[in-house]
C-alpha cells in the first residue's frame, strides 16, 4: 500500500514591526504591575485635609457692671498683650481709691501714739527713780508703768490701722483696675459688639464687648486615620499647603496628638503650630497636610 504524502507545511512568517511593538508594550505594563510602588514619593505622600485656625479666640467681657466709657481699638486692628482695650466708667471707684490712698498715707495717729509712748516711757523712768529714793509711793510708780503699757498698746493699734489702710488702698486699686480691660495676648480684633455709652453687665453669658483672635502662631487642625497614630509625636514636622490663592509649602510643628481614637470613624485629631509672625496668612482657611518622614 503506497503511503499518503504529508501535506506541505507553510513557512513561518516573522511578526511585523507593529506586532513586535505591541508585544513589548504589553510586557512593560506587566513588569510595572508586578513591581510594588515603594518609591519615597509614593510612601507617606498622602495629603490630608486640614483647617488653619487661630491659636486662641476669646470674647472680652467686663467683670463688673457699668457704662462703656471708651473703646481704645477697632475691628481689624492689631493689639499687643497688656494693651488697654476698653475703659468702663469709674468715677466712683476712682474717688474711693483716692480716699483709701489718703488714709494709707495718713501719719497723725501714728505720730500721736509714738509721742504718747515716749512721754509714758520717760514718766515711768522718773517715777522708778523717785520711788527708789523714797520720794514717791509704790502706787505712783505702778501707775506710771501701767500708763507705759497702755501707750505701747495704742502704738500697736495705730500701726495695725495704718497697715489695714494700705491693704484697703490696694483693694480699691484692684477694684478700679477691674474697670479697665486689657488684651490677654498679641492678636487682632475680630469684632466689636458694644460701643461707648452702652451698658455692660458682669458675668458669663452676658454680651461681650470685643472678640479677639491670636493669629501667631496659627493652629492647624487635622483629622487623620488611626493607622498613622504610631507615626506621630509631639514636635514632629509636618508640611502644610494652604488653599489658593495663598499656596506654598510651610513647615509646622505638631503640638497636640489626641490620645483617644474615635472608634466610630477610626480617626484621631492633631494640632500643629504654624509660624505666622509676618501675618501673611489669615485664619479660617483650608489646607492640605502631609506627614514628613519620622526622624
């Protein structure tokens, strides 16, 4: 039986340039997907939302009731620590302070008591000598000694009254000082609620006179996922990028790291201090926060 001849095999054609390029591109993509992203730019480069706020905000209220006599600043003005901002009408308190100062400086009672003591001491000395020479009785000598002790007591009372007058003067000055409101820190006036002539009442819950904000340093508030908790410590540097039109990267230092994680959201908060000595940035703007490498 004659064997059947095999069919002819067609020669293998080489792939064209387009096909080879497609194979190379697919291989490159597969190799890129197989390599994990461990570059420094990919690690720790996540930007977290944050908010730039004043370091402190206070509403300035009067501790006493009275009439606003003068407001020495205005909305938007910069103020310094200890600067006088508000004066409450204080004519009665000033008069009381003047009267207390006069009593504190009065020396008449002290001089009288000292002169009486000196006279009683001299009389007791003479009576003692005369009694030794039998010129006066023992009763006269004892009476002189009693007058001496009484004069000493009167001097002590006069000294105590003088010291009390000085304390009362200091108290009156303190009461007068409560009618002058000063700035507790360097900052700016955010708002003014009352003007000269308005009636103010002391105590919490009453209407404030001024609202102040400390804008150096600024406080950067951020809420971070709990997985970043081990990477953060107080004093660590973070990079803050304010929103447009301010922009730029600014280094801030972590001041506070919350020690309690919110279990429902799996987050915790941090506060960082941002230097704003030149007052370039306003408070109340949004930003992005990036954690720097832990050193």
